[in-house]
């Protein structure tokens, strides 16, 4: 009886080792998948931030162009008034 129990125990331990190996592989794969998911999320976040920065850069550029045109228009008006005053 003791001999049978020892053999059963040994078989269980050997099977448990295989089971632990499988569980270890599963955990390893799940960890890899989680890591890849986190990297993907980080990449998406960086892309969104970049697109947002580009959007605000374009708004800033347009605003600057509008201000430059307005300043050029004011300067031209000022020049015309000065020229008209100098002609008198």
C-alpha cells in the first residue's frame, strides 16, 4: 500500500511539474501580451499628443500670419498718411 502511495505521489509531482511549466508559460505569455498592450497604449497616447501639438502649432501659425498681415496693413496705412502729409 505504501509503495502504491509513493508511486502515485511521484506521478502527481511529475504531473505537477508539467502543470507548473504550462502555467508558467501561460503567465509568461499573458505578461508579454500585457506589455505589448501597454506599449500600444503609450504609442497611441504619444500620437494623440503629437497631433494635438501639431493642431495648436497650426493655430499659432495662422494667428501669427493674421497678426503679421494686420501689422503690415497698419504700417501701409501709416506710410500712406505720412506720404499724403508730406505731399501737402
